[in-house]
């Protein structure tokens, strides 16, 4: 079974621009979560989507948004990029049962560099 | 709120030596705990998880972890380190406010010396 895929793998943008990242979950998984990883803040939860609806949200500004499509694929968008948005963005998928012990499977990430 | 503390941002061991990576959690209710590994330029791979079925949890690649409620710990061990174990390791707990939200520790970078 194919794993979680993320595109693109690398991105370079300039301040003020916007960016869209894509995530395709494991087949059959209905929940997609997004995390930001930086050297200073570590791994932080952005949001989770399930059945095209945002189910959970982390403490990030409104510039960070996402959506999920009917085939469970998800995109996240960052508008008005800032230097501090440079990070590895990780997507994780799971079945979406809501069980706390449910395993999340991570993709390879998209590395975003903002200049 | 749940939280995780990993003691030691950097651990270095010799090949063949015991690996011990420390994780302490804070939770007002019985937690669900996870260890993930991240190799350079890759995403996170699940090593093992604790779901209250057994306190000693065996994972992939020879790793295991023991849940100790009295010490609020979930340390990761491997009896004999291999060069391929060099990576960053993350301990995480499920945030009960959101089922698919993991709260991660800051990570421990494991270096293996030949």
C-alpha cells in the first residue's frame, strides 16, 4: 500500500508570497493532519481535516489554512509568507476513527524556504 | 493539557552499546504515548506506541519502551546500538482535546560512534 505522499518536496518563496502544499493520504485513510517542524519550536500541530471538515486546529495565525477534498487529499495554504514560516511541513494520515491511540502515518514533508 | 519532555537533546553511544532515550509525560488522565524516528530529510516513522494493553511495548528495529505510571516515564531502549540507528527520535502523546493531535517532545538526536 502506498504511503503518504507530499508535493512538492522543496519550495523556495519570497516574503509576501503565498504557497500551497499538497498531501495525499494512505488509501482508505480519512483523516489528514498537518504539522510544522522548525529547529526552534520543534513539531507543532497546525490542523486536522476529516470528511472535508476541519476537526481540530492548533495555535497558528489565520494565514495558515487548509482544506480537504472528497477523495481525502488535503492542501494547506500559507498566505503573506514571513521568514519565520521557513520550515518542514509534515502531513500525517490516519483512519480517522477518533480513537486517541490511532496511529498517524507521516509523509516525507515539504521543505519551505522563505527568502 | 498533555505535554512531553525529552531529557537530553543529544545522546551519543558506541556501536553495540545500550541505547536509552528518556521521555517523561504530563497528563491528567491515562495517556497514549508514541515514539517516532526521523532520518535525515525524511518524515516520521512510528517505532512503537503505548495504548494501555501492556506496560512493556516492543517496536520495530529492536526498540522497546516501558510505561511507568509512578515515574510518568516512557523511556525508549535498545540493547545494542547499530550505526543505522543514528537519527532523531521523538516522543509524543495524544492530546485528549483532539484525537488526531499529537503533542511532541523536542526530540533527541542519537549519534552512534563506531
